[in-house]
């Protein structure tokens, strides 16, 4: 049976974006524990100090895990979607650095 390629890439893209958001949240969570602030105030400080791109980049590290799980399961189109999500994160970082 032939896979539905756009659906498989879409699933990988969605899971890549979710893992990026989860990684960014985890980073903010642990950073807020270190600085004894709430997550919201830590996020506000990150925006004020122009560190949002760095947080997104560190959150994208979870994409490695998702990517290699899909490769191990031989779900190559979903792995392509995760790579696409990483590219989307890179574009967002690029836009946040210049604007």
C-alpha cells in the first residue's frame, strides 16, 4: 500500500512544530526555576532582551529525537516533515533577529 505522501509530511511537520514548542516551553520552565520567576515573566524578559530566537533554537533540539524516531521506524516522509518544521523554525528565528 502506497502512503499518502502529503498527509505523512503534514504529520511530521505538525509533530516537529509541537516538539519545538515543547522544547521551548521546557527551556523556559527550567530557566524560570533558576531565576525564581514565573514562566510568563521569564518569557517577557526573553522578549525584552531579544532572546526569543535563541529559545526557539534550543527548543528545536527536541526535533532531533522525533526525527531519529521516524527514521528508526522507517517513516521517511514523516522525517521529512520534521526537517520542514526545523526549517520553519529557522525562518522564524531569522525573521525575529532582523525585525
